[in-house]
């Protein structure tokens, strides 16, 4: 599995990592959620809420699995924007 990451000159690492990776082996870890996959009762569908731009990305996923796959693809494409958000 390939994982896109960004490493700053200060040594900070930004990316999306699978649960199977123990990031503590790299040092002290700070985790920030960038999105949430939730079931929307009103729409009767799985939805993705982006913490990055404070909006719902898409409605109408029939399964949570489909919503998670889209979430990952979208967030990987936004990695450079995500890095800007957390770099002081």
C-alpha cells in the first residue's frame, strides 16, 4: 500500500494513515480528523462532512463502505490543502 505524505522542513509528517500503522513508532503523535462519515436520517444515506471547508461533500451513498472509499480518495487529493491548514 502506498501512502501519500508530506514532510515539513521541521520534520512534521502529514498524511492519511491506515489503522494498522502504529504511528507512535515515529515519535509523539497528534491526530486531527479532517472529515466524518455519518448516516443522515433525513436523507437516508451515508454522508461525508468535511471539517476542512465546513460543508457536506456528498450525500446519497448507499453504503458506509462506498462513503469511506470516496472520503479517502477526496482527502488524498486534498493533501496539499490539508497540510497548509495545519502548518503554522
